C-alpha cells in the first residue's frame, strides 16, 4: 500500500502542472470536499448500503480524500498524526466498556 505522502506528492504535481494552486485556498478546498462528499452520498441514495456502485464510490471517495489531503497540506498538518490524535480523543470520550454496541453521543454515556 502506498502512503498518503505518495498521494500528496502526486496531487501537488498534478495541481502545479496546471497552475491550480491559486484556486486551492482553504475555503474552496473545504467547499470542494463537502461537494464531493455529497456526490459520494448519491451512490447510496435510495439503496441499501451494499447496493452502492463500488466504482462510483471509489471515484468519489478518491475526490474526498484528495481534497482532504490538500487541505491538510495547506495547514501543514500530518494526516496520520491528526487521525491518530482524534482516535485517542475518541477513545477517551467513548470508553469501550460504556460505548460498545451503542450509538449514544459521548456526552450521554
């Protein structure tokens, strides 16, 4: 499996070859990420979770991840580090003995 840094390098090269950095400000990256996430949801609309077209899910998920990587890069954030930080925070908020099998918000556990 390739790392997110390989993907980021490819994204930055693609972007820079087209002189698109000027369009990749944080607001527009966040908006694009949200739009692509909505396009991902379209593949699940009116279907069971297992009925979604996997090729479509793959393509839209790639767009979501690409914009997320570019946004993290803009702010100098390491995607793996911020994910691990969030996992640790959620482990505190949702102790396994209280949260197992429940979808209750952490403030209500």
